[in-house]
């Protein structure tokens, strides 16, 4: 069956895609970028499919490609399409089908008005008579350059390495290092080569962030993508296809995560979402700015995103999991005096076991030995409220220690299992939140802590990786079970926030080991690291806005009595363009050091109303782990805030680039610390800020404001 070819154009003033539909119904994505215009704003990429599907017995291919055989994806044809508008969101849904197998694919593209970001997910339905055994389904397949080798020659691949204590380390290398030029007579129309990253285990960002990008060194044209999945089952590829660069984004696959899904007749399957941001010029900064605006539009609304209260947490470089009434009361007073608005009791408040709490957690009851007064832990919670702060508690909800009574009271089916046996990882079992008993247990805990105790903040941690997943029933692969649990986890988070709209939830997993768009669309804050060295935290804090909005990025600031005044200012500056997570032994600080802490909190409160509208840029480029100078800028409609760090072993001066202020006269104000000997000079013609910091280590927060004649 054939029909007249057609071109589908869809989008808004900031983004347009084109899909060519051939006479045989093959649908190909041929353009993603700005509407209209000319290169580099508009580039036609060689045809690429809308979806790749792999199923047992049907092989692997690109839908509509020239590969031979009877691959399942290659038989999908355009059936219909429609567009809708829901508030600020534009939606295009394209329906594809394969008459032979009965497979139907519904590809849904969404984009928020005025933001150059494309969000994609695919729903499959089996309208045939036989079960299809899925092995992979793409969330988004997109061409990034025209079919010309020179475009790949000029392209750099971006990715972020992400490990415990060393999060968010962005890397950049020429695409040709992994996609070399092919020469000779061999046609490579049927092959792919390039760079690929895979998630692993249950942590979504262990080893790498579920993100990547491609940037053109000549023009600054940049794409940045994220896979919005809260488990380790993800993969992305960036390579060459028919002399053009492409990106293909996936959730779990059989080859890389042991994921398979039997799609029975009448059944449905939905991929994890993925998003692609686009910057026509300006390099990665413009694409990250667009992704920041998209994340704000995509996440669950919450008052915390606008209020940005200051949080004190007793853990890092402070009590380190050993809270008691005696230790907490002076910290509460010092935190309140410093200006904190939330006080969070971190790990250990439930530990009443001389054998250690690691393998006994799960009931989440306060330890009488730690809170021995008549009121127990409520003496501490009441003191927090008396000092004008909201109390918070740490939980690791998804784990049950093997010695916990909960390990015996819940059925085996409520836990991760493989081959019918409970999974045990470092003395702990892992709940499967698809099971009603597992979810009921956690709901009872939250209802007690939040509903009865009036706790207003929960830090939800996750410190084990139990491997490939769980098999809840015969025939289910561990990867499929993990995906089911991941989705149930998101549903549970939605449920507790529906019941307690005021509750603030922090997402943590040994720092930033579960740092992804799915959890950050629910949680109000993201722990950025467990890094205890203030000098090493600077590149993490500066890079964090690549992966989280500034107002959600929780950064530790932990002054110590032995720190110099420059070091106190340095650790406080780490957090001033994110969310302050104050800690450290503040009651023991000398008066001058304590005054620096108070000054930093006051400076933060003076600017925090601007941060939820700000977008990030990096005046010295994305920081490398060992860079001696680091800088992060947040641009608002009225001003640009800039934190600059100088670490030991480098020159006293640096030149920072702020191209969005080119040819703009501006005033530079020192916001913190007021006693800094920093010297700053602005040159409008070159958009350069010359900055001198005589001491090392040292850090400053500056505000660059256009003067009246040049103000927006």
C-alpha cells in the first residue's frame, strides 16, 4: 500500500522538527533545530528513523534503513499523527504500525513553549496474534549533523564521568577519536561506529551521568541529551551513520542490562523518556541553559523551588552518623544563629545497637540510648522548632538490614530476588516497591515521621547496589524487574508528595550516585557529593548545574575550627550558587570564622530569589578536576552572579569570559566575602572580566550588573 509522500513540520518559535513520510509509509526524522533560517541555525540531517526496535527472532536494524532481512523495526510504517497543546507544552504523536506482526509504535514528542528542548518517549502495543519478545526499544533517535564528513571532523563528544566523591566530571574529545574516517572502496552504509556509554546496576549515575552531548568547534552548535531514568538500565550511542553524526538513546537493553520484555497480544510497553537540548551557537553553555529551563518546566511544582531555605545537616564533617541529644542541642542553636531554616538529623538517629546499625535498619524507630530524656527524640525536634527551623530526618527507605525485624515480617516477594532467592548486598536486602507489602511498610514509616511527628524534610539515601535487578516471577529478567521497581519508586515518591505537599525531599545515593532527570522531576533537592575536602568540592559545585537546576543542587559548606579564614570563605562560597547544606562544628568556630559563616548565609538570602530564574554558564569552560581556577556564572534577566575559586599552585589572576555581556557597560560588586582583597575589572569590548585573588585558596561571589544605559 502506498500514499503520497508528505513532510510533517512541528514545533514552536524555539524548536522545529521535520519528519519525511515516504510513499511506502516509512517515517524518517530529517531535521531538529531552529525553525527556518539558514546554517548553522538550520541543518538538514540525512534521514533517520523514529524508533529502533529489537526483538528475538527479528534481528537488529534501524527502522526504515537499507539493511537487508526481516527486522522488526524496519517494517514500521506511518499510520497517522496528531498534535495537541497543553498549557506551555506542545505535543506531536506519530503512530506507526507493522501489518505483518501487528506491532504498533506511538512516538510522542513534547517541547515546552519557547525552549529548544525535545522530549521523546515511545509506547509499543501488540495488536498481533503472537507474543513479541522485546530486547531493546529506543527512546529517541536523532541525526545531529548533515551528511558531510567535515561536520564530524569538527565535532566533539561530551560526557560526564561520575564516581563517589568525584561527581560530575565533564570530558570532551574529538568525535574522530572513536569514529575514524573510513577510506577505500568499502561502503559503510550498513554499519555504525562511534562512542557509547551504558549505565550499570541499580544506580543511575554510577560511573557516568545518564547524559551526553555533541558540539561543533567551528560554530558552537551544540546538542546535550539526558536519559530520564532512575536506574542503571540506560545506554546512549553517538556515532556516524551515512557520513552523518547521530545519537540514539535507550533505557535498558538485553545486550547491556539483561532486559527482555515479552509483549503479549493486547499488551503495552513504554520506554523511559529522553530529552535533547539544542543551542545554535555559544557552545555547550547555551545547550545547558536550555536544559535548565526545560528541567524547571518538566519537574513537579513545589514551593521549595522558589523559597530556597537554608539547610543545616549534622552529618558531613560534623557528627558523621553519631547524633545524640547532647551533641545536637548546641548545633541547633548555632545553626539557628547562623540563619538556617531547616535542621536535618542525618544517619544514626535510629541506632540503638552496639553491633552497629548498617545491617539492622528498616524499622526507623528512634534510639532511646541516643535520646535518653523523657521526650526522647522529640526533645530535639521541639528544640528545632523553638529556634524557628523545620526539622528533618535521614532515611534509607529501600533497604532492610538482614538483622532487622522487618526482614522477617515482610514476605519474600516484597524483596529483590533472583532465582527465587532474596538478594543480599553487604548485609542488606532491597525492597521491591511493586509489592503492596513493601510500599505499605514505607508509607507507614513516612506517615509516622511526617504525619505524626511533623517532620518537614526527608533526606532519602540509597547506599547499596544489588546488581542487575530482580525477578519477581518465573521468566522475568532481572533487568525487567529493576525497571518495574524503578517506576514503582517514582510512583511512591509521587504518592508521599501528594499526601504531604509541604514535605521537602532530598535525593541522595552515596552522594551523587543516583543523579538523574527522573528523580529530580520529583525530589526538591539533589545531594551533589559526599566529598569532605573543601578544595575538591569546588569543581563538583561548579559543574553541578549541568545536571541539576541551581535551586535543587545541595552543596555542603562545612567550616572547621582548624580552617583558616580563607578556607572558611572558600567552603561557604562552594554553596552560594546552589543550595546551602551547612554543616561542620560551627559552635567551636572562632568569632571571626563564625562571622564569615553568618555573612555567607546573609549574602545567599539576599540573592536567592533570583536563582530560580537563572541559567548557568562557565566563564573558564567546564571545570576539569585539577583546574587551579574555576568559575560558575548564573545569568538572570537583571544581573549575572559569578563565583570564582582559586586553588593553590597557580597565578593570582585569571581572565573570565562572559559573552552574553559583550559591549555592555557593567558594574562589578563583591558580595562575599566582604573582606576579600579581590580586584575585578570589566572590559565590555571583549566581554572579559579580569580577576585577581591574592591568596590561595580563596573564593569570591560577584555580581555583574549592566549600568542603566545598557540594562535590559
